[in-house]
C-alpha cells in the first residue's frame, strides 16, 4: 500500500486528446534559438562565434558554475547570431541562433561510450554532465548536480513516471514507446548511486505504461515497479517520496536528506541515450494540446525550436487562443510571445479558447479553509496571500513561504479563485529582494 501524502486535489486529467497519440518527430526549423539559460544555475558562456560552422550535438556553451549544464547544437549549420532573445520565462536572455543547413551533420565527438557495466561511476557521471542533461520534469536542475548531491547519502532511487499535471502525456507515451530507455537510464543511476532500492513509480491512470515497463523488466529483478493512485501533485518530489517510502522531507530540506533521489522518466531516457549513443540532450518530447489546438499531438522536438512552429505543426489554432501556457495548467507559465524557443525543461505547450478558461473569481476569501486542506506542504495559502499583499515579510518567513512547491492545488480548489500561487511567487521574490537590500545595507 502506498503511503498517502497530505492534501492534494483531483482535477480532471484531460489527457484523452493525446494519450493515444504516438510520438511524432517534428522536422527541425530553419533557425534554432538556444538560450544560454536552460538550467537552474547561472547562464552558460558561448564557446562559438558568429559565422562559425557547427555540427549537431556539438557543445556550443558551458559554465563551470554549479547548477549549470552545457548547451549543444541541436542541428548542423552555422552560428547566425549571438544576441539577447525572448525566453519563455518572459525575459530576454543571451542566445545562440543557428541557421540550419538541413544536413544534421553529426559532431565527430558523438559515439557510444560502451556498456554501463564497463564504465565506472565517475565516468558515467561525467557523461551525464557532458550531455547537458537537466531535470526534464520541469525542475531544470542539472542532473549531474542532483546525482552528485545524492552521492553517498541515497539508499533509494525513484524514477518519476507520475505525470500528474492535466493534459500532459509526453512521459506516458515515452514509457509506452521506449520503456527500455527508462529502465536503461535507471540502470546508469543505480551504477552511480548504488542504492538499496530502485523504484519506477507510475500513476494509476497510465496502466498501459505500467504494463510496458513490466514487460521490459525481467521476471526476477532488482527494480520495483509501483502503481500509485492518481492524485495531484503525486509527481511532486516530496510527495512522491512520501508515497513510495513513507518518509517526510522536512521543511527546508532536500530529498538526499532522507536518503532519496528522484529523476523524471524522460531524464532517465536521456541518460540512457547519452551513454549508449553518445548523443547529448538535443531533443525532448512535448505534448501540444488544449481546446484551441486543431490537432493535439505528442512531438519529439529539437530544443531551440520556436514555440510558434511547434503549434503550427499541430495544424495551428482552431480559434484565437485566449491563453497559452508552457507546462501544465496547474504549474505552467503564461506565454505572450511565441517567438520564444522550446527549452530543455518544457514538456507541454497548451492553448485554450476563451470559453475554456475558468470564470474570473471574486478575489474575496470566504475563509472556507479548502486551500489549507489541499496544500500538500502543510502551508496556509490564505494567510500567505494576505501577508504578501500587505508586505508583511516576517510573517511570510514564519509561515514557511519558501516551502511552497508552487503546485497550484490551492488556487485550483479556491472558490473565490484568488491568485494564491501568483501571490506566493511574488512573496518569494519580495523576500529575495529584501535579503539583497539588507546585504547591501539599504535596510536597517
Ligand atoms: S501553498 Fe504552495 S505547496 Fe501549498 S497548495 Fe499552494 S502552491 Fe501548493
Ligand atoms: S480556498 Fe480561497 S476562499 Fe477558501 S480559505 Fe483559501 S483563500 Fe480563502
């Protein structure tokens, strides 16, 4: 029996428009835009110059800073520009623009490294770093950083196949169509981390994916396959750890502090490909769906492809979208400029008609307590909202604002449709700004 995590909500999963759609490879566009910031840490520095010819899979940028992961050319061609371009985070960021020569000429460094058995853990970790892999479930933490921080502390490795966000089916399709890549990636992680327990966790609304993985595993195996109830946010790291192991990650602590490391299924597959083919992270699977999309699909897309071209590949919009999101409807970010490119951590693009948007709320808290009951992190979203609006930063700290995982369960359940998550994100930024001011001596 799984250990149930606290709180959570049960949104309609809305996955039926794409759950049966096989992954299609989207031909790469004429121009690829590669932001230098596609990971949690500081941006990379380009190592190429304008006019330089580049091959597919060639490393074009890197940074020695912790939290950064190198960037690779996702097509062959030449560097057309190195300049600020729109990022899906809404800001302009330094990007390398590559004109695609249409040849997909492979970089000479790309070749298989050998079997997992023949490579030692240190070598495998270097391969993961060199491949520029980051958390493809949305976290964008470089995978080598995550593995390194779990090294020596981790007795349980969990592969996260929950994909609990509505609409998204990219992980589902991957588990169904390439289960051996997921299992192969887990084998690499097991070799590096030597855990006592290795688990692949899948939500109960993906039974076909569960079966595909089960058939891939031999009858007697050291890998456990676990089906968990579909409940949002089952795929959030701390909640998943609770469901699989019964362990609670305390406030302000991280999974390795309770002996766990969690990796998304697509991240595992990318690790497998990096080791067995030498190919760095140059593409990812994206669900394109929502009521304004003509023909929802799952696409395998080169990183750096403009969002507008990805939507165009699904037949465009059936009507003018009223809202476009990168990521799922619970945690995704609104997009206003479709020239921005696909980044490593983005697993879905959603476009909604006006009729499909929830009605505007009253923005009045009726103190029903539903947000408190839904919060999986035991926070008080209603109070966080109130204190953020009043700039009461000390209270925000006391109520552990920083522990909010921005899952959106509170906003989803709130009858007044208060912008709770938005307010919490703003509150986090206020705390950062306040800390900076204090460090600079501007606040007494
Ligand atoms: S307060 Fe944060 S963690 Fe709690 S439900 Fe809201 S978004 Fe999720
Ligand atoms: S769910 Fe909304 S209305 Fe109810 S207590 Fe929370 S903030 Fe107030």
